[in-house]
C-alpha cells in the first residue's frame, strides 16, 4: 500500500510539474501575440495571405493548385508547410496577426512538451533532485528552460517556419528513440516527421537527413536486429519526400542559397585575387591564397560565430527580430551550467548522451555557409540541445556528492539561489520585451504599413489610384493581407514582374501601383493618393497624414500633388 501511494504521488508530481511548465509556455507564447511583435514582416503577411488563399480554393496567391513543393511568394520559393498549417487558424480567427502567428506559437508550446519526453528517452535513468517535495530530473528542467528561453519565445511569437521545423526535428528524434526502445512502428513515424521538416524550412533539408544518418549509425546494432521495419521506414520516408525531389534539384531551390551563402559571394574571390596581386602573382602566393583554403577558413569562422559567448549569453543575435539586443539567446545565469553540463556530459557518457552534442554540431552546419553569422533563426534546429546541456549542468551540481555532504544544513540554499537568479533574468527579459521591445524596434518589423493601409481603406474611394512606395519592402503583400483582397480578383488583374534572378514583385493590382520612385510615374488627369517614405515626399506635396513608428519617428506619408 505504501509503495502504491509513493508511486501515485510520484506520478502526480511529474504530471503537475509538466502541466505548469506547459501552461507557462502557453502564456509566454500567446500573451499579446497579435500585438507584440508590433507588426507583421512581409514574410508573415505572405504566409497569412497564402493560407487565406489556399483556404478559399486550394490555390496560392499566384494560382498554383495545392502547391506541395514551394510557394513562389516573393521569389524565395518558400517550403509550403507553414501556409497549410495556418489555414485553420485563419479560418477560425480571420486574416489577422494572431491567426498568422498561431501555428508558430502552438508548435512552440508542443516543442516544450515533446522535449520532456525526448529527454526521458535520452537519459532514462538519470538522477533526480528533490526540493520542496518535488522530484526534478533533467527532463523537467530541460522543458522548463525551453519554456522560458528568450531564444525560443521570440521565434515562437512570429510566423517563422523555422520554429515549426524545429518541432518536427525534436519530434522526429523522440519517435526514433521510441521506435528503437519500444514499438518499432514509431520508426516509420520518425522518418515521416523528419521529411515533414524538409517541407517546412530550407535549413532542415540538410539538418534532418544528417541527424537521421547519425541516429542510424549510433543505433546500428538495434537496427540490424530489426532490418525489415527500418527498410520499410526508409521506403515510406522516401515516398513522402519523392514529390519534392525534382524541385530540390532545380535552380529555383538553389536561388535563396546562392543569394545568402559565402561560397557564391564575389567579394571572396576578389579578396583572394587582390592578395595574390599584392604578392606580385608569385607561385607560392597562389598556394597560400588558395580559394578552397580561403573558404574553408571562412566557413570555420562562421561556424564558430554561432557558438560565441557574446551571441549565446550576452547580446544575442544582431537582428532585433531574433533578440531583444541586451540579452543573449540564453540567459547569462545559464553560462556556468552550460560549461559544467558539457563537461559532465562528455565525462559521464550517460546512456544516449552522444545525441546531444552530435545534434548541436549538425544543426549549425548549414547556417555556417551564410554570410550573416551568427544567426539564431538558421540554427534554431539545434534547440533544445543547449537547454538540455544547461539542465544537465544544473542537475550535476545539485546531485553531486560534494554538494550533498557540504550542504546538509542549508540544502535549499543553492537551488534557491539558482531559482532567484533565473527569476531575475526572466523578469528582466519579460519587462524588456513587453514594455520596451515594440517601441524600440517597431521599424524593424515594418510598422506603419497597417496604419497607412487603414487610412487608404477609408479614403480610397476618393481617388482613381493609390501609389505606394516599395522603399520599405514588398508592400503589395500587406495590401492583400489587410484589405482581405479576394485571391481570384488579385490573380486576374495583378501585374506581376519576375526578374532574371527569379525574384517576384507585383507592380499593380486593382487601383494600387507599387514603385520605388513614385515621383517618376506619369500622373495624367487622375486623382492620386501617394503613400511614400519620409525621404521622398516632394516639397510641393499636400500632406494628408503622417504615420509614425511607436517611438514617434515618422515613417510614411500620405499626400496628394
């Protein structure tokens, strides 16, 4: 009877803890989701409108029926998964910011939940630490750290397809371990889940196969005992992947990669040629300044950028969309525990420990090819490995024999201090995010489009044309989104431009004209409303309304001539 009582108490204990962690994750990802970040990026507007379009007649904005390989969008050929996942939220809540961001926040919460079960699989017999009558293992601590992670919170609060892909990667690893350790059928689900990540984000088209390969090698003995189910899993995974294989090998799929990666940067070749020239074209100079050596060193540098302490613990990503700028991608208090956790992980080699460092190292491989590093979004597939390592470090300290012997009388001191420091870090982050972030960085989120479009909507009947600047980037997506333009009408009358590089722009639809220099467009006898940036308003313009960022700076002007 006593044993049964203890078992029930333990069961209720972890259930309660996990419920609290998940509820915390829900709050931090859904609270003020429609208003903070303060505006939609053009990619978010494109996701929302394509979901809206697909939900009406199964066609995307450019009339492709049930696109499974890509959404052409702005010519960046997005993997389409996010748009499909957003159809139901847009149907339920309407075409707005909350609905557009709902899938990212929802799957962000699920990632926290799956992290708990994943860590249980990686460390099935890990130590536990008892405090305040609760048993804490690495699983609870890891899930909690991901729930409060500034890195994961920010990427869950905007329509970032990388955040959905991270869920699929985490789930794929968990299902693989579940298939190896329990029911073999979960191997099939694992392979399908990994492939789904490849329908979601470009980076995971490299990360998912490499993680799958690493798991296959690591569990080769178990796989050899179950060859049939493994071969069947591979076959099912390939069949799910097959529809996009042709696209993955096409020039369009490589367009975005060539745009951002270091190997296609002409500046690199120019630097090499100049160094050889500086050495008077000596034969030995061509060896020292070899192109392959140059790019190998550059790649290594970019790889290590993503592991820099400044990025991880001090300042975070330089892009305000991925960081509040005064806090690292992880909290500063996590730094010592990350180091301790890494050391103990390598020293103890507990059960399936190797999955964590291998996963982390693989997750950075594609991101290191980019010209901009470090980059929190492109390495999001490494999550939650960082949090698991920190959790391992925390538990290693609290469960050490030295700590137990030296802290008998004040056993709650160290865990209380850890909780206190984390509380201070979290409160500071949340205050920064919810009180200051939107005001400080509304410009980076293309703030002003919605406000100007609301004005246009109220007054467009008074004008023959509305001419909008493209200086702030791709305004047509916002007009489609905020005016709820019927996709059929858009497809019929839109003037679409595709340049030699594959990029797509909309020059005109209905009475809207989009151009870089509005002052060069002939006016004729039409009555025209101009929406222009503050640097290009003519001196003789009759300004009707000024649209400002949240910090008070003017960003767009509505005027007539």
